[in-house]
């Protein structure tokens, strides 16, 4: 066997091992979240799914947020348009958590139908949009020359 053949076989083995490690790592850490309708379907199909840790992605139902007096516990309802269920979370509440915010909650569905969240992530893309430029939104407004020179 020539040195070149040994090098190619060794390289192929190393690349194969690296590809295997990457796919197994992605498979074990890749997180998929369920919608409320998917979660309800799984609980209906398998009652032992109650109490299993899962992530759920949904939207907060407007007007359903109730904060406890201490400020560390919040209860609210989430919905995907088809199913709605209550969520209770105890911990630090994100600043972006508001009515109609998209949230991802990590926790377990209780036997009473309440989702007990251990993690609460709130998404609010509109909060991070650029502010509108005056010259585009106000009729007849013209930028000062110094500002106009910077945006050319």
C-alpha cells in the first residue's frame, strides 16, 4: 500500500468520524417545540405524556396575564389559534413579555391541564425594528444638509 493510499484512507476515516459526531450532536441538542394543538394531540393519544418535559411555542392570549403580588410568578394563557391552555411560570419575567407576544415555554403539562413552565422566552421582533425616518413619514419634510450627507 502506498503512502498516498494510507493518507486518503486515514483522511476518509477522520472525515467520517467528524460527520458522525456532528450529526449525533445536532440530533441530541436540536430542539423542536410543539404547538398547543400538537401537545393536546400527544396528551390525548398517550396520557403518560403528562409530566414529560417539553417546549411549547405559542402566542400569549391578550388580557390573560396575571402577575402575583411578589412579581416573580405569572400566570397566563397561550394559544396557537386552535387550542388554548393556561401556563404558570415562576422566575424572572422577560421585559418583552406582553399581551400577544410570541413565547416559548419549557416545562411539563400537569394532570389538571395547566402547563408548569420552568423557562419563559418571549419574542417581540417589532420592538427591535428601526425607527422610521422623518423624511419618509412626514410630508414636505426635508433632511438637514448634514444628516442628508451621512445617509447618502
